[in-house]
C-alpha cells in the first residue's frame, strides 16, 4: 500500500499542508498513524479525492514552457485491454492522460494511488515511477 505524508499529499494536490489537514478534519481524506506516529494518507484514497476535483483551465498565454516538462502526480485511474493502457494522473490542479502499452502499465506497477511522473515532450506523455514502486 502506497501512503503519503501530509507534506507529500499537499504537493501532489497543489495545495498547502494546512489545506490537507483541513480536508482530514472534515473527513474528506482518511488518515492514520504510521509506525513512526506520523499522519499518513492512503495513496488510493488521495487519488480518488484528486480525481473528483475539477481540473484547472489550461493557460493559453502569458507563460513560457520548455520543450520538455516533468509533472509529478498521483495515478487516479488505470484501464487496460489486451495491448493498450490508459493512465490518468492528477498533477496538482491538472489532469494528465497517457496511452501506453499494457506491458508498460504492468512493468511500472501503475495503479490508483501510485506516485508517477508524466514526462511531456511534444504530443507524447511518458510515465515514470520511483524505483521503490517496482
């Protein structure tokens, strides 16, 4: 089970630590204490909450973007069939969808609540996971 500390959850949602604490207090995010007595949030529950939030509108002007972008986020949904997989991620206020092979979904261990990085170059989105996900 993937779990995130409050600071990690706030960075993934694109909100402050205090906002995450208020979400916990309001019962919108479940928390528990880990073995070190720190509050943690289940990755799947965090992903479900993130997926239910509206995405931010895309910037159409007024910003400069490099040719390559890396967006850290939570996997919120994974669908696979025989050959292809669809992976939805919540990166702060943005939702990213990538179509990758079903083999890649399995090899990367992608599931709702997983931490991943969407690497965007042109029209392609590449999904990365930290080594500990394997």
